[in-house]
């Protein structure tokens, strides 16, 4: 993936050289000419091109660190549940996009792997890249941070641009907590805020993330900016089920009644998770049933919990006159909800 004309020419030449090396034992170097009978038998085989692919990389990928992992799922011991979730979130969308299109859902932009050091996060990311035959761009969070204004954001833009050029690609952000800590604090100052904003722009921007998947890894998920790990970015009703074939037993009214506290992105995640549940039951599933939605709601937590609801209720009471008078602006206007 990502090879332009000049790259293919280099690949062909390298494959020809590898083929020539196979015939060297049959060539008498003391002779000036190679016998015509040997020339007629010389052919370039698939194995020559495979060997050349290991040595010739796309020119578009030479500016970034590219790795072609040789790690398979067999090399990842245990972690059956985690492996299953990564396969569903990354492998399925990249290897079988037609399944998601059939059920009318959009796959997640990325997944977040978190756990103590040495638990296999990087190994799983390499394994899934190998299984999907995707280009693999590995980025350590601190490598992208720069003291010069705009350089960190530029590095992120270039990483995503290269990934799109040579798609399918998996971008692996190691130590994501150092790259995208929570905004609003004193740590990281404006650099971290600009980096988080740029990441959000790339994940949710106008340019499609088709065949580009982002995997983040961290030991401290609590340090990552909440906007990055909300549903639909790094993760795991009527609007979100319009293109989804629903079984007759699905009641959107019932789902609406039991989904208090779920915001729009949560409902999108529920629809996606329900479709994945259907595919778990049957890879050829053509409908999503009510039991799949109920199971999905057990895995997706509402964004608006009691604490958040109480906070905004108090704010609304205050601005509507139920509490202390809100602060007056110098121009005579009042801060409040319209």
C-alpha cells in the first residue's frame, strides 16, 4: 500500500536482483556470456517480490517510523477477552467492512489499550497490524512534543496525512497520557491543549478516517483528556438506527425510556455495540435484535451521571433566579441560558 510509480519500479528491480541471485550457482563467472538456455529459464517468482517488499518501502512512508510487525496473535499469551475486543474493534472494520455497512454502523476511530507496564499493550497493537496486513506507524507520545509553537501540531498533522496516503494504516500512540493530558490544568500549559485540539480535529475532522485506525496505549488512563476517550473516538437512537436493519422485536420507545443520561454519542455507541453483539452471535447476521441492544447498554455507560446532572440543575436554578443572583456584566447584560 502507498507505492507510487517510482516505488514499483524500485520494487521490480529489487525482485529481479533477488531472482538473479537464485541462479548465480548455475552461472560460470569465467565465461563472458550467460548461456541462452539459462536465460530462457530465468523467471521472477512471487517469493522474489515478497523478499523485495521487505527491503523497499513506499516513498511516502520514509519520513515517518514505519514497521511491518511479524507478531501474530499466537505470540500474545492469554488476554483472551482483550484480544477479542481488539479484533472486533480493529480487525473486523479493516478486514470485513461490508459487515458494518450491512448493519448500517460506522466503526470506531480508534481503541485505547490501558494497563500496567509489561501487560502486552504494544504486542497486541503489532499483532493486529500484522493480521490486517496494514502499515504500522508507531509514535511515542513525548517524541511529538516540541517547545516551538506549532511544531507538535504539525507533527500530528503529518502523521495522519501519511497514514491516509498509504492506507490501510494503523497509527499506534504509545504513552498517550504524556501527549494528551487533561486540559485546563497547570501541567503541560498551552502545548498540551493545542496537541489535544489537533488530535480531536484529526479524529473528528472533515477528512475521512477510512482504512486508518488509531490505537492508543497508556498506563494512566485517568490522565488522558476526557474528550479523547468519549464514545465514538477512542472506545471500546432514531438517527443512529436509520440505516440499521432492526428485528421486529426492537422497540426504540423502550430504549428511549431506559436510556436516561445517555447523550447522542452514547446512543451512537450503543447502536454500534449492539451491531457488534449481533455479529458475535452470527457473522452473517442481517438484523439487530432487542437483546443485542440490552447487552450493549450494559457495556456503555451514560456520559451524564448523577453528579453532572445535579451540577447543571444547580446552575440552571441559579441563572433562573432560584438561587443567588448571577454576576452582572459591566455592560448591564446577564450571564445565563437562553
